[in-house]
């Protein structure tokens, strides 16, 4: 039998027609001798009625059906006596004339309901059941719509979709590689790519001019809520364009995607903010600009304060900053604030000072250090009003940023300052090229070793690397880094200087990246691009807070596929063919 | 400066306009004091003229340029005095007013010309230069157009693009897996997927109804011309459709692709041929139907022949078959035919008999066994005419098919019987489900262990597995297997019987595929699908004979990336983190 329409599509326009539907039993009820089956497919649910007086044999079969049985049903659509306004198909029902049980089902370990309270491990183990739930179908359909929209745009803009290898060379920069042992070349390994960065640059060297790919990337890192061992990025690269031109291209892509997927018209261009400004105003390089409550610099105001913690911070080249939480004075008890202070320790903050503003002035443990004059200038500088809560951190610059930045997000959520229907895109530009990694005791690339230093800063690469700015740009959405890009180095001398700044010897650079350096000898064009985290983009558009919700078969927090039990042991023969032995550590 | 148009787009409609172009120096000539530069980008070449009388400084820069320098040039388009009909832009030239050298180039190790005689290893080592050649750009642009066309079609047909994991579980069936050691779970391994077969079936269990993906697959096999360690397939799966409905869907996809990519209108439906008929008429399960010269069964005609080789073959349950090579009698000497016979040994053929047909009858070493009556019936059965060459193989059925099938292809090419502009699609249907693997001494799946046996044959699974036919279908193009598909098993009992037929114990089946069997308990819908080899499809559309020509960065015949030198040695630390030791075999 050939399906007439999806269950979820059987509406009033089918009344009087004979239809065939196929799907799963959502619910079976026996009411006054009639059997009602709610049949579900990916598009929705339709009600089907079996009347023993019309056809007893078919009624018997319907009577036997249980939840999640797979059925094929033919019948005639009629208007319902009592409409169900909650269903798209709620005005009609199908009077069944024929039913076939295509497959039976035991009681499922997960109920197929819109919301679920089932724990994540069980959801992952029975993912094929979890994915029957409407929100999961909708999330994955949204993701498909998103990639389709992006591909259409890239095609319209003359980009060529080129596949790059997944079995590549391991390089020491960046995160940890996943390795793939070679059977043919014993003791040698491929690496799964962390991104097709160098490959796409070589495509520019090949003259492709505009490349894109929606591509899987792999990082063997410790996992967090929004990280997976494998993730997907929208990867693009162009030749001969300026950073601004690339940003404009990407804005067009996002505008189309927002229109196609969410029906939302975003305003272009997106705001640009320098890295320095973002860190200083929001304590973050991916500021959530859906609300204010910015970090306020108070070194000037408090330069003469008698409070040793503040004075020391200022004196030692650090900062005192505050955020002003509007009308929050009565919402946070001393105990709450102690808990917050405790929480901020993970960002290095040794303490949290706070003041509540009331009609008479400021109150709180440190209020005594604020004489009237200081109170006035504090209230003026922070704009704090009666009922507001001021929270201070005094420390090294990066500690202040990290801790107040995190606190700002927490309070923004708790105080309901965030408009959850808003999509605030912005560009963070003017990044530092390098940052000093204390642990490694060397400079590391803020983005990656192929990022172009700003032309005017190239000569600082050797003398003052920390002062070099990059032609780099991140696109941020609602406090998430959606993607990052840059112009790339295309001149061999500059690339060599960059490797030197990163602590590579000439030999190491040659051994790891010799092919790239050599390519720069043969007419490498100026180029640049960007990569967008597709999982994260889809997650934000779907209103979810974990990328697992927009991935069909994600790994759990221990990088395991709970359903298939991967990774698994393999046969001794497989290891032997790869010339490998497992050396389990003791203990 | 912003590009006005690609070099290859500067035609007469730009005459009189000021344009900016960017690209690579294809050629620089000095003629009568003028410098002519042919500038190349991905769309083509345009001629640019530098006149020292107009601007000596710019002329000096142009004079310094060499092949593959990257330039940015502004100038005015004018009609050429002498048109170059070989170039799309041949009616015009650009009179340069401004030139910038964006990057310099040494002499390239590969010349950037349309045709190349450079060996494959050098082409792969300098792939970014090889890809600058026009045919390579066109191949990859064609591939991009092909995938875009397919995606559009799948979207129109309501398919959802869903990404499946690349880090999966290793299973013993099929080819050899590439493994990925886990760091978190010592001694455990992921496997790169040979195809997302089970995953897409689970998506059907999840109710997605129509899934597709253009997805990378991995097989650690010995390599051949049209094989790569990683390859790409167009993967699709549907629920509730018959095999014919799925074939019709795929035909629509191919029709659109042929129209979009080649401008060719193919006729639907494609012919269907049973596996048995294909083997019998063409000696191949992927027959090239662009020409005839079919295999002719001669057991009946020759059943009383006195030639021991033929008589024995017939007597022992084997076959005698021939192909009739039209007007080939004088094109192949006895020595040529000896060489062919030698070549056929690899297919198991112990010998090759042949007859040349002339005005008087048949000539050749075995002619003496053909009396007049036998000659008449032979010529009638084969349709051989004066000047034709008859080639016979007598042996076991599969040896006859393999050897004559290969010979047919060879002679078809040599005799010019093949129309290289034709695209002959056909479906091979009614496959056997299993074949007996002598080496493993057990049945193996002809497609894979999830292929549905024909309903009427299920009961033979236990008693006579070799007689079971499958609901499987391959799509063949010009003698290549373009793709294969089938209906899948969706009932647990049938899947268990299939595993038993394949020699799995209950425990082994449970351990490897327990999650799939369990899924069949919870309402698994009837489903089926297909996968098309994208590399091969693109190769055939591009008129190439090796898939490397349609892959940006392929591996060489030893599975190496010659450019980056992957696979490579990795650091001891990397191995230690994975608890692995390399045990190089002695010798």
C-alpha cells in the first residue's frame, strides 16, 4: 500500500477521502466498544477509529495492538464530533477499513512523550526510541534545514564544496589528535583532523578561490556539556578578500539561515567589538549582549580607598571592577553571597566584596571603607540606585574579567535579565595573535599558527610578540563563540617568523609544516576564512543547552557510544595486523 | 581592491570598462617593447598588456613577473586586434594601469598546463599545483555541482540530512576496519565506519522515514585504481517503501543529476535485469550495456562435439560459451590470441579456443572438430559472419563468466564498440542473498548481513541458503557498480536466522549486534535504502578512469598522503597516552 500522506498531515482537506497511513501506535483506547488508535509518524499524530460493526476482523486486529506497534491503515477521513485543538489533525479522524500489523513492539524502556525525565544514559542507550520524541525529531529536522540553507547560500555565492581527507597527518599544535594506526606502514599513524585548516589553505594555493565544506572534526579532549569527540563545522575559505569582506559574506549566510530556519530577519551588519573592549566591558571574549550589567572599572574612583584588598590590587597593577545587579539587593542573602564568593574561587578570585544600596547609601561588610564622598562617586560611576546590589572583585586583570564575567552571566540568568527569544550576533575583532602559556613556558597562538598578524605589527613578532594583533574575527551569538576566522599567513617569511615566535626550531617547523612552507614558494594568494560550529549553531537555534540534543548519535560524557558500546575491545588479530600491543598501566 | 570579475569572465561586454582582476601568471611575453601577461584564475585566462609609454613604473613591475606570480591588476578592457578563438576571453585584452605583486613564485616543479605527463607521485606531492590545472578544477567543480544537485533533490523529496558518527564500533563482518584507539578507555578502540548501515537503519527505527547523507566511509583494504582508504557515498534510507519505489526515487535523483551536471536527459525507468541474466549474458554482475557482443551459451549446440575440452566441460556440469567479435578475425594474430589466453588465466580459464570465420567456414586450431553440420549450427547460434572472430571458454560456470566477461570488455574497447558519450544505467535485481566463501568455509552475505531475503525464500535460510534470493538491487553505469541497495531485515527472528546462516553463534550475534536485535523488539518499521559511490559517479561523469582525479587530496596506491607524508611516526608521549606499544615484526 502506498502512503497517501503523513499522519500529521491528515487535516480537514482530506475529509471524505480514502487514505493510507503508516506509523507507530502512540495510544490505543477502548471506548464504548470502539477502538481508538492514535497513530504517529514523523509529522504528527492522527486518530483512527475501529468499529466492530463495520468490520469485526479488522477491529480484532486493532484490539490486539499495543504501544509502538507499527501499523499500516487504510480508511476514510471524516470530521470528528469533538475536535482536539491540541493536534494539527484534531478536527478529523480516520474510519479504518483495513489494518496491517507491520511489526510488533514490547513495552519500551522509554516512553515516547514530548518531555522526558528519563536519565541521559538511558536516552543514549535507546537512542532510536529517544529520537521518536517530537522535540528530537524537530531538532534534527532543524539541523537539516540549517545545513541546507547554508549550502544554498554558499552555492549562490560561488563557493565550491570540496571534501578534504579525514585520514591526515598528526601535528603537535592545538588539541590532542585522535590517531589511526596504519596497517601498511607499521608503527605509523594517521590523525583524524582537528579541522581542515591547512588543507583548505592549500585549496586556496590551488586557485579554488572560494571553498566550503560542512565537515566533521575530531579532538581528543576532556569533554564538557557542549563538547563531543567529533563535531561538525561549516568551514570556508576565500582568496583575495579583506577581513571585512569575509565577515560580510558570513553575515549574509547567517541572515539567510535565520530567515530560512527561524523566520527571523536579522539586521546587518552585526556590531563589531574589539577583543579588548569585550574583555573590559563583559569580562569575556564571547559576551552575551542580550543584557547589560557590564563590568565597571573602578580603579580611578577607588584609587585612595583605605580598604587594603582594593588598594593592594590597584597598587600591584591589578584592577577593581564591579557589576551593578539591578534591584537585587533583597534577592541575595549574605549566605547566598558567600556561596557566590566560593564559586568564584575557580576563576582565581580570592574574594567577593559587595554593597547593597538603600535610601541612605551603601550597606554591607565593606561599607565602612566608603565615606560619603566615595559613596557619591561610586554611585555615580556605577549608576547604582536604591535596591541595587554592587559586587566587586579586586585582583589581577584576567582574574577580575573571568570571575566578574561569569558572575554577570549567572546573575543575568537569575534576575531574568535575558531575553531568551533574542539572537544577538556580534563580531569580536582585533585579537591578540599570541598569548603566553605559563605551563608550556612559551607563546601559543590565540587562534592557530596560520593566523595573519596585522601588517603593522609584523615587525613586533620577534621583539614583543604579546603586542602583535591579528587579523582575526570571532562571531559570537548569545554568549557562545559560534565561529572564528582570520586572514591567514601567505608569505613564507612571515610564517617562519610565526613558527619561531611559537618556539619551533627551524628543523621542527620544516619537519611538521615543510609542505606548507614550500607551497608558499609557488604563488600562494592572500586568503582568509572562517569556521562555524554547526552543532552549537543548531543547538542555539533549537533553544537547547547541550549539543547532544542536536546530534543523532552523540557520545556520552566519557566519550562512549552507550548504545553500541563503542569503543570496544578488538581481536588480537586486528592488533597484530597493526603491529600494536596494548600496555595497560598498572594500578 | 575589489575584483570586478574572474579573469575568465572578461569578455566583450566589458569593453571600455575599468576592471580589477586577480590571479596567477600563466605566461609573460615581451613583444615589441610591450609586455603581455596571461593572467589565470579558476574561471579562465585573460590577456593583459603593459605599455611602457603609458606607465613605465607599472611596466617595470610587469617586467619582473614570472610564471605563477600572484598579481592584482587594474586596467581598461579593449577589443584585441587579433582575436584568440581558443580563449573565452580571446576577443579582448586589458590595458593595465596598475599592478600589484601579491606574492612571488619560484619555478614550479609541475607545469600548470591542461594536459600533464608528470608522474602521479609528483602530482600528489605538489597537489596544490596539480589542482591549478584546468581539468582538475573542472573535475572538482563538477563534483560539487553533482552533490549540490543530489542534495536539492533529496530535499525536494522530503529527506532529512542526518550526520552519523565517524567513531563507531568495530564489527567482524565486511572489510577490515580502520581503528581509533581510545585514550579514556585503555585498550579499547573505535572503528571508522565502513558505511553507516546500522545507524541509518536505527534512524528508520526512530521514525525519521527518509534519511540521507553524503558521508565518508573507510575500508582498510588493499588498494586498486578505483579504491581509496576513504571514499564518499550518497547514503539514503526510507521506511515503508517497496524496492521498486526506492528504485524510482533513485532514478529521479540520477535523472536530475544528469540534467544538472551534464545537460543530458536520461530516459526512465532504467532497464532491470536479473543477476542471473547479467551473469549469463555478460559474465558480469555490472554489465557494460553500451555494446553487445554478449556471451553465447553453446552447451546445446556442442553437446556431441568430439573436442575433449568442450565435451568434458559440458559433461562435468560446466559450460561452453563464446563471444563473437565482429570483423575481428584479421585484427588478432595467433600470437595476440595466445597473449589473451595467458591473460585469462587470472580468471581461472585454463585455455581459450577460437575460430575465424571466412567465406568457406571456420578456420583455426580447433576447426577440425567442427564438421559442416556443426559449423552451420554454430554460425546460426552465434550469428557469426565472414570476418568475425569467435572466442570460446569451456570451464566451470563462474570461470566462464569471469573470463569471457573480462574478454568482452577488453575486445569491446579494442574494437571501438563502445560509445564513450553514452551513459547506460541499469538495475541488477534478484540477487542471491548469500554466497559460499571457500576460504572461510561458510556462507557470507552477497551484500551485507542486513539484506532482506525474499519473503517466499525465508524458510530456505536454514535448509538451502544458496537458493535464497534477496530483495537487493544494484545500480550499474557503463560497467561500473555505481551503487547498491536492498530492503532490510526488520524482524528479529529473520535477522537471527540470517546470523545463524552466516555461522554466528547466538552469543556472537548478541555480542556484536545485540543492540540492533533489541531495537527490532520495539517497533522496527519495514525499510530499505541504497548507497551510491560518489567518487565513482563523479569519475564517470568527468570521463576519468581513476577516482583520484575527482578527489582533492587522495592517497597514493600505498595509502599514503605524499604531500604531508601521512601516516607518520608519532611521539612516544602520544603512544603512552593511548597505552600502546608498537611491535614491529621481525624480518
